């Protein structure tokens, strides 16, 4: 978004915003939510999530065809446990990875990882 005249932003500058749902309650007791624009870094959560998924796939790829345990994979990825677990579940659900005998491997039949 480009601001042509702004109270709280520099005129003429490019600014990024994200939509945020905010709950409200009116004086008469009516409650609801309102969608407001808030400043953003310009990188959406969905894009960051997809980047994490690809990073995790690339990390798993480094273990080769033998794969690795979840613990070793998480340690090498340096992701927080909750983030790692969420991304691992997503990748399992999309069949990007497979688990065989307690080892995780890139699913070569469904992989989007680069082979370089």
C-alpha cells in the first residue's frame, strides 16, 4: 500500500499491513469482531510457514536415503520443538515425508525438495 497522505505514516512511502481480527463489546453489550489493518513486516504468516516447511524438508534431505529420528532431525533443524512438531505433522499430512521404522525420510515419490 502506498500512502499519499498520512497522519501516522510518512507520505509517499510504501507500507505493509496485515488484517487482524479484534473482538469488541459495545456499551449496550453487543459483542463481535472487527477486521482492522495493522502494520506488518510485509511477509505473511503463510509465506513464513511455507518457508519453514521447505527448510525442514531440506534439513531432512541432508540425512540421505536412510533418514533419521525425529529427535536428531529437530536438533539439526534448530527449530523450537512446537514449531518443529507442527511442521512435521503438516509435511506428513501432505505426504512430503514418510516414517518407516521410527525413521523419517523424504518421500521421493512426492518430494518438492531440490536435488542439487
